């Protein structure tokens, strides 16, 4: 891999025209919370504006790709309503 960018909840790797986005919340089965949604939106904007990237592969570290919304955070009132829009 040429370039690797580590974010709090994800890792982005690039090589030529390929990019790999890996969710890295293995202990939470890569469930999405507010921070995850914000990060994936920022990464998507960055990749959209990168003229060198043609293919993005999204994957999850560990035993799950992504279980969806973080239910523990949702039950605790920690998921903002904007998440659902």
C-alpha cells in the first residue's frame, strides 16, 4: 500500500487507483455511532475529490463487516437524530 491514513474508527489505504476503507471498531462489531458517521462522510468527500481513486472497497476488521447502528449508544441517548437523516 502506498498511503495509509488512520482515523479514530477507520483506516484508509490507497494504492494507485484503489482505496480500501476498513472499519476498525472490532470490539463493537464495527457498529456505527455519531463519530463513525462523521468520519465516513469526511472520508467519502475526500475520496470523491481525489482524481486518482477509481475504486473504493469497504470492509470491516474482525468478525463483522458492520452490525449497523450502535444500539448501546442509541439506548443511552448518545445517537443524535441527524444520524437518521
